[in-house]
């Protein structure tokens, strides 16, 4: 699905057709119907959206268009911490994707395609014809047949594989929801996702400092490494026993869990963007200054070449021919292409044409960089 399709389009379609309608339906079931007379969403109807922090997800979650949608619909956008084990994130623990693959194989091997699906097959065939006439899509007989089978089975497969109970299982096992009410995070279950067993001292430390860490999360949208240090948590180490290289990483996809649209985090992100832009502007200014320097040196080089050319002509004039005006008093002149072609190395035996001037001369004329002189002539 992602091949040749913009990630932004996929994510915007997810917001428009899946996430926002789903949140709207839940709010309506809870008694809140948004209309012109009742447009302000109350605090107790606040919605929370979680993502696993993948690069494409982050890019499309923090952009201005999505941020505005989340703000208008009162949605908190959270990012999960980069997983250090296979039992931390709900999608890793749910059996939905495995079930999907198994069901696809089972359905395509059965006679499901021929069971009251004439209308669906006709729609698929019409879509293939449209794709061929407007976009030039050509599929061989076997490929087209397999695609027809896959597409006609897909809706039923998705309904069965992604049943509410199957999806909920991943959230329960990861501790995101309690097993009984399916409503609150489960403290012990979350700690159980650790890749190693916790000591009693570590357990007590987490339990004792939880209120303070929770307050930090609410205030800043993320508990930073310095906050864990301040509260006495040992520094994280990787499997080799060394400190992870991303401890102070500013790349959000590798950071701990955070609220992406929290005001504090938005300002930190904007501050980093401003610093990056300042570096780019500085590099551009330096580049422009270098270009201006090359242009100035090129003018000096051309004037020197012109004087050398004229001097050579004076020295080589036949007897009886009137001499040219004194070269020393000549203004800065631009050498012509014809004159340049007549310039030869013997004219520059005094080595007054130095490397920086010749480099500038070559750069301005876009000569191959391999031909730049590296030693004096």
C-alpha cells in the first residue's frame, strides 16, 4: 500500500475516515453531540491518540495541519517510547496481524470469492478497467485473478482479524489498559514489560516517585533523562552494558514517551527548528560570501591575463610598428574569449598569476574541478 503512495495522504485519510469519526461516535455514545450550538468540547471528553513513534507517523503527526485538527477536536497526541523489548507496544502483543495473514490464506483457498460476491467482483473489475484506461495499469491474467480474490476477501478478513477483543488484548498485555475494566493503565503490567526483572528497591523507587514524575509529565509533556537522574533512577544501559548513544538525542522518534502536542514540547521542537534554520542561513551567507570572493578574484585574474596578453603583444610587435599605450596605466579590462585562447604558459613565467586567482577564474567559468591547478605555474 505504501509503494508509490504518499505517507501524508495515508495518514490524512486515516484521520478523516477512521480516527476522527471513531472519536466522534464514542463521544456521542457518552452523551456529547457536537453542533453549532454546542461546539466546545468539554474537558471530560478529552481524547488520547497513541502512535509507536515511527518516522512517517511523527512527520505527519507534528505538522501544522494535523496539529490544528487535533486542537479543534481536543485530542492529545502521545508517542510511545522507542521499544527495547517485544512486549512493550500493544501492536507487538496483539495477534491481529498474524490472524490477518492466516485468514487471507484460508479465505483465498476456499470458495469464499464465489459466495454471493457478484456485486463486489463487478466493482473490482470496473476499478481495474478504470486503472487501465486512466493510469495505464496492466495486469496479467494470473496477477489480476489473485488480486480479485485478495480484494474480495479483504473486508471480511479485516473485520475478523481486527475484532475489538483482539485489538484490546494487546493493550491489556502491555499494561495500557487494566484487564478487568479495560479503562485504566495497569501499573504492574507496565513494569512487567521490562526486558529484565526489577529488584524490590527499583520497584519501591518507581512507586515512591510516581506522583512527582506524573506531575512532570503533565507540566512538560515528557519525563526527561535529567528528571530521572534527579529522582535517583539508575542510568539506562543497552545489552552490552554501555550507555545508549541516544540518551541526549534530539530526534523525537528515539526519545522516551511524550505528548507530542503539549505546549512545552511544541516550543522545544520550534526552538530546534529555529536553530537548524539559523545554521542553514549562516551556511548560505558563507556560501554567498565565497561566491562574491570568487567573482572578485576572477575580475582581478581577468585584468592580469589582459595585461599579460597585451604585454606579450607589445613585446612581439614587428619593427616599425607604433607601440601600444603603456600597460601599467590601463584600466581593469575583461579578456575576450579569442584573446584567452591565445594565452600560453610562457607568458606567465614570472608566476604572478597565483593559484587563488586561477581557481576563481575556473570556478566562474564552470571548468571541471579536476583541472584546477594545485601548484604555481
